């Protein structure tokens, strides 16, 4: 039951049957009574069980299993397998994280006749890791995984909005960890976020289109498309901003989009920043949160003559940077101490911190947002962390060097 063998067997099956192949292998190898895969939904607050491919009825909404207070939540948060043994001859339940580079895709759950030994637990963990690659490789061929993530039907605007987000909502590398979370308003407000890792840089963006529903989603599409096009053509931040502004003025029908662009060198840590009429980001350093106040340029699409200034941003190893949209600052959330919550979640992975921040905003608004709430959370470890162990996240450098964030060991 090697990684190569698992991938080979799954690749020989149809895309929607790759999960069945893994389940069958686990039953044969470990004598599992049952095996299932649970996929996280768009909100990150629940999971949906995907059974055998033939049993998935995509005509009905997926059934949510809320995470809060469950073993599933513990496993996703800690990225460590959980074992539940009730004794009395009952099957032993094992839940393992299905995660790749910090993106918590879902969970592998199986029931065994007896508690697994160390070797069996290692096989389960490795299989769960392989399953992450299988989902990533096959989700572009089928809607089954998309169906599982939709616990409520999406409006047309929400469908457009979700397709603008990166395929993986979180990512880890030696120098950083980043995650984004988005909670649409009752009437979608056009928020998006994006990131990309190049050979020498990591780039992030957060945008917020004016208006609501499909009009806002179409404006967001223009902005994200222009930013990606300029970025992929090798344009620097100034050129990316110029292209987004030009696209809005030529095709946006007098609409506009606010945004923040961030670019960090993975070689020397130099950080560049563009603010196009967007709320300022927050930085946590040494347990204290401070609003960063760079110069603010006009939103993309404003008709008045303007340029976009590329500014330096002070980012040091151990910092956590939070980029957000104005939906995180709604008046109904005035009683929420956002800075205090960022401090209280400092030991969480950016994925869990972003999820906690979004959940707090939703709770403060009684589950009904007037505007989209979006947050991106970046932990900067520093360029000295290029020798971190790929499997554990532990530093391989000399102990005399700075140790980074001190936060929980990242998931795979």
C-alpha cells in the first residue's frame, strides 16, 4: 500500500471512482469495516460525506456535518489523526487529515476491528496524504467534489465569485504560510482574493467590487482577470494595478474595484505593496496588532487621472499580516474586537485563524451579512527558513538562528 501504488491504482479508475479504489485498498490491507471521505465545504465550517461514486446524488443538496466540537474539527485544526476507541468490541474509529500544503481538503474516516498499531497508523496517514493528491488531480474532471462543497445552492453571482478564487484556499512553503476565507453576503458583494507562488516571490491580492449580485461578480471578474493577465506576463505591481485600472475603465461601465496587491521576495524578504482605495491591513508583531497605514491610491476604474504607487511594507520573520475587505468592518460587528481576536488566534494555523475571524463576523451579524466578508492571513517565517523539513515543518537550520513564528506545526 505504497504511495506510488495507491496513485497508480486510482489513476486507472474513472475520476469519480478514485475514492472507491482507495477505500477498497484500505479494506483489503487493514480489514476496515467501512471507509469514507469527507470534503470540507466552501465555508470551512462543515464537512460533507462522499460515499461510493454511484451513491452520490447530485440532484439534492449535500448534507452538512458541522465541525464545531467534533473529532473532525480537532483533526483539521491539529492536522493529526484522531482515534476513538469505545471498547466493548465496537469498531475503532480513525479520522485522518486529507491535506496538501496546508489546504485542508477533507478527512479520511475508517472503522477497524481493533486499534491500529504504529505501522497501520502510518499507512493510514500516508494514504490520506495520497488522497489529497487524488482529489486535486481529479476535481477538474467531475462536479462531484464541487457538489460536496455546496451545502446550500449557489446563486449565479456566488458561482462566478467562487470560480475566481484560487483552487486551493491555503498554501505553505518554507518561508510562509497563507490562507484565505470568504463569506458571501446575502446578496453577493464581489469580494475576491488570490495568491501565486513564483520561483522567487509570493504575490497576494484582495479585491472588492462595487455593488452586489451579478453586476459585482462581473466587475470582480474583470479585475481578477486583468491582474492575473498582467502578473502572468511578468508585470510588476505597478503594471498589474495599471492593467486592472485600464480594464475597469474600458469595460467596467463606470464601475470600480478597490484592492490591495502584495509582493514578497522569497530571496531577501523585500515586500512591495499597492493600495487601491482599500481598507488598511493589520499586522501582528510580538503579540501586538497594529494597523498599517500606507498611502492610498484611487480604486481601479476611477475616471480621474491617477497613478499607482508601489510602496515598501515592513514585514519581519514572525509577523502575521491580515488583509481584509470592508465587510469585516461592518457596523453590526462594532462590538467585535477584531485586533483582540487576531491576538487570541495567534497560535492557530493561518487557515484556522482566517476561519475563526470569518465565523466571528458571521456570528456578530446573526448569520446575515450585508456585505461580503473576506480575509487573507499570511505568516511570514523569513528567508532563513528555506531549510525547513518538508514533512514536519521543523527547522533544519542552526539553533542559533531565529526560530520563526512558534505557531503550530503546519499540515502537509
